[in-house]
């Protein structure tokens, strides 16, 4: 093709030229649209004065946000913005967005964004409660390489809305199963003029824990408390309890870190009286921890010592699961408690497992001291609480411990008072009762036809007896010195007033009741039994066989309490009772014991009492027919159920124990002996005996067992001037010693000199021994 002339688009043309130009123009536009062939053609036309095509537009983006305006309420939920990057000219990069212009107290979440073009993201803008009222322009600036675009949002910050805070005190808490509840104080604080009440709900309490009240309605600024209480059976746990407050649609919560401690209640028996029970049998048949296999010097020994302010002549007592008040009068967990009375007129409560002192109280009156020893070596150097107290868990608001203490006032006067102490605090529950008495008779210290109780002449040595709401006491002298007679008194446990009174030698002299610390015994019918010490016995008898003048010195006595009156209803007196009294060979130096029902060979049931004294004989009387007095019984008392002459090698200053058909006795300077019973008859010779001789005053044994299994006979060498020794024996063979406290090396288990008539207490895996300065505690040794 030859050269072609071209008419520019829009120029006039005619004929062929016009037609060609028109067609070329159409081709040019077609090439621009289609992008084919035109470049070559335009180059070819360049010499003809034509123009080149423009360069393509650069890739870019735009940034937008909605809504364009927001209103923020301080402290309220934030407002959401939707932010979008839109691609232009084939843009495919990521866009980083920063937000500026935020006034104080206004924040965004998230603080920055990274956008994919075409995909919106949200950002929350919120004003803190501290944000000031006003307006601001928020700028969202997007960057991608050198490209930058922005969007703005108008933000208005309104006045803060009414609000509240919710606080707890304390914020962490421990509650103990079975203990009293613990308060949690909850307070709502007003913000921004808030005045509405706040309803508080409590959630997250573990099983067994309750809140009282379960919900609260708070006025801002005024605290309220709810008390969290854990049931006794609650399991140990840790949890977060949430207190949630709601007011006008506003909700706040506060957490409480709660720890729950369970209390492992023990099934150990209570020891509320001397020698475990009012039969005085010395048997704890519910001991499941100590066994014949683990009571040895390798596994068992002294594990603690509870120090007190005087000698412990009274047997310690034990209660399981007692709530004891602690600091700030709040109740702390249940304790197994050991109660210890001292000759310094103090009573202590110790945690029986840890040895922690829970409380101590003195029963001395104002300006008083303990009594001097009256020159008598029996109780020395001071006389305070000598007899074993008695406990009634059901008496009073928390249970009551009853005790009698002797004191001396500033004028030299002597006093004996009966106290009722709260088991959880030691406080006197009522005014103590002064012991006074007068009884018809012409015996020692009589005035105007009555014998009079002179407190200076007596000591309360025999353990207290509680029967049918009455506390019975027996009184002894100071080393047989002075004018005294045989007093038995009863006091109401609810009023502490004297309700019963009897003198066993009203027309004679002496005849005291002491039994080396044992208490009077009682049977299920309410009859009371005791061994009377040397004193007047009237050998002239009534037709019914009773002393005409009512004097029962040196006798085994049965008392009735019918119609609210103490009276002798039966007794036994040896044929030579008065002769033995004159030689101070009294039956009442030892303690009595009531045996469980015994069947003879024919199946007949016998109710027996056993006792022994200074004449070294063992006496068994039928409690339904004790034998009274027969002066013609020489050489043996044929009117008594059974007598074993010379059974003991020494004088008896102790009480026997009973286990599995065997009676255990240890006299002064004698070995511990086992006397089995067969067909309701006691063997006249021991079936076994120890190799150890128990020096003065002998030993009052006690027995621990699990039913009739794992029996252990415990006995103390307890002389005042020699080291005390605790012994444990196989009850089936006393020659088999399981343990003694002298076996371990380096004096590991020593506890000082002995303390005369004390009897060990075995309960809940431990042995408690009264000493001259406290209570030694024995148990299983910690494992290594």
C-alpha cells in the first residue's frame, strides 16, 4: 500500500479521503477498545503527526469507617466502628491502621488494625469512668507502603452514668466443718451520683457450705454481712465464690477465695469419770489404734507433755469433738480435749492431739490460796483439786465439768466449793457452792446433837460420782488426824444445791471415804457402793442386821437414793472389822469395782462387787445380798459371797480393773496379778503375774481393747520419790510385757517421778499419765 494521508478526527473531509478517515477513525477507536493492532498502526502514523496511548493508573486503596459519629458514656460498654479498606486499580496489599486523636480516658480495642482490602474489621471505642465530658475527632490512618489514606469519626463523650463498686472483706476465707459461721462484709460504693440499691447474689458455694442470708440488698455506703457456715460433714476444698451485684442494668462482681477444711470426727469414747465408767472397771473397749503389735519401744513412746501449775492427783478426763472458743470469741474447729485439774486449784483444757492449751481457769476465791497440807504426807505440799472431776456433756449450754477445790482465805479459814465449769471456756456457770453439812449424831465434832462438817478437817480425795442428775462426794481426813466422821453428800448438777446427806459414823469417829482416789460406784438401778475406811462399827445390830447406831466404819456399803434420801440398804463387815480398824487395816484403803453380770454353773446371774484393802484379802460380795456382819465367821467370813485370804502380798491402795473375765490387781510392793472368773467364782491363785514389783502405793491398772481383741493392761510405777514407769502387758499373760517407758535409749520416754494414786487414761491411740508437773502423753511415734 502506498502512502496514505489522514484527516484528523473532527476535521472536515470529503470523498474518498473523508470516507477513509472515517473508517480509520473507527478502526482507531476499535483498536483502543480492543487493544489489538493499533500500536503498530499508530507508529506507522507517527510521521503523520499522530499521539501515543496514556500509561495505566497506579494501584491504590481507600479507607472508610462507619458510623461517622459515636457517643461514649464513661464507664459503660464501648461503641463499635467498622473499618474497611477498598482496593483500586488492582491493589492487593495489606493496610495497617492506626487510630489517633483519642482523648484522655478513651481507648480502642484493638489499638491497631491490619486490614485485608474488602474485608471489614471492628474496633471498640470505650470511655473509662474517669473520662471527661467533651468531643473529639478520631482519625483512622491507613498505611500500605508509601500509600496513606484516612477516615475520621466524630466522638462525643457524655456525662458519666451512675455506677457502683462492690467490695468484700475479707477477700479470702477459711471455714471449718462443724464450726460456727464466719462473716463476710459486703459493701456497695456509689459512683457518679448513684443512689439505687444493689441486689447481690452469691454463687459458687461448694457443697455443704451455706450463706445466711443467701442474698443481700445493699444501700451504697452501708455494709452488710453474710455468714458462711460449713456443715460438719463437709469435704475439704478450695473454690472461688462470686458475689454479683446488679443495679439498673449495671453488673459488677467480686470474688472470694474460699478454703473449706473438713473435720475428721473421732469415734473415740468420752472419758467423763474416774476409771472410765461408774462401775469403775477401768476398761476402754473402744480402742482401735493401739494394738499388741504396735505397742513396743520401736513404734510407741512419749510424744508430748502438757505442763500445768501443780501436781496432777486427779485423773485427766477426755472428750471427743468439742468446739472450743478461740480468739475474738469465734469458734475454731472441733477438738479432742483433755481436761486436767491440779492441786494448785486450776483446771486446764488441752487439745488432746496437739497439746495446745485451749483454756485454763483458776477456782481460787478472791484473796485465797490453796490449802496447806496440814502436816500430812498424803496430799502435799498444797491441797487444791484432788478428786477426779466429773463431766456431763448435756448440762449447761456447752456441757459442764464439775469439780471441788479446797482453798484457804486470808484469815486462815478453809473452804471446799463445788464448781460447774463450762467445757468450752472454763468459766463458772453459776456461783460455786460452799460445802457445809450437819447431821444428827453424837460422834466426833458434834454440837447440840449433830455432827458438823469442819472444812479444815477434810479433803475430797474420792472421785466425784454423777448419777441421775446428782453429784455425789465422799470425804476423807488428813492422815487420820483430828476429829472427823464419814460424810457422803449429794448436790444437784443443775442448781449446785445440796440435796442428799448421810454420815456413815454419826455416833462414832473416823470412817472416812477415800479409796485411794477411786470414786463411789453405781449400778443401773441407781444404788451407790463404796468401801469405808477404818472407823467405828456398831456390833450391836437391829433385827434386820443393821448397826443400831448407824456406824459403818471399815465396811463395804450399799446406799439407796430412793425418795431423795441417802440410806444404807445393805453392807458387808468383816468378822474382825473393829480389830482391823484399831490397827489401821481398813478395807476402804482400796477402791471397789462392780463386775459385769456373772453366770454360775447353773446359769444363775450374780451381781458382784469386788474390793480389797489393807488386810490383803480380796472380797467379792453379792450386791443383792452383801452378807452384813457375822462375828462368828472366823477364820473366814462365811457370810460373804467369796473371800480370797492373802491374795495380795502387800496393802491395797489401788482399784482393780476388769477385762474378758479377768480381774487385775496390783498391791503395794506386789506384782500385778490376774484373777480369772469361772462360773461366777474368782480363782484363788493368779493365772499370771508380772515380773515387776510395784512399789508404794502399788498400781491401779487400766485396760484398752477393741472389743475383746488387742487387749492391753496398763500399769504405772508411780512412787513420789522414784522415776515413774509406764508398763503395758498382754492381758492373757502378764509375764509378757509389751512395753515399758524405761526401754528406749537416752531416757526418751521418761516423765519424772511418779504421782502416787494416778491411773493412766488410754483413749484414741494415746496414753495420758498425770505427773507432778503435768501430763505425759504417749502414743505411736512419728514415722521417719
